[in-house]
């Protein structure tokens, strides 16, 4: 049985262009904002499950 030949290792290069405003500024802010929204939703859901937050 033939095993596939191992691929040559890629060089560690940055895929985003250097000095890109989108990748250096905008995306990290968006990811942090989305993480905060997710944490808030989890806390609200836990509050509803524990009876701290009234639902209906």
C-alpha cells in the first residue's frame, strides 16, 4: 500500500498584508465585541435558568 508523500513544510508567513487597517484594527475590535455579546447572552441565559431573571 502506497502512503502519501509528506508535504513540504510551509514557511511561517503572515497571510494578511502588512499594515492592513482591516486586519490590524477592525477585526480584533469586532471579535472582542462579539465575545462580549456572547458572554452577556450566556449570563442572561444562566440567570433565566437559575430564576434570577424573570421570563414571562
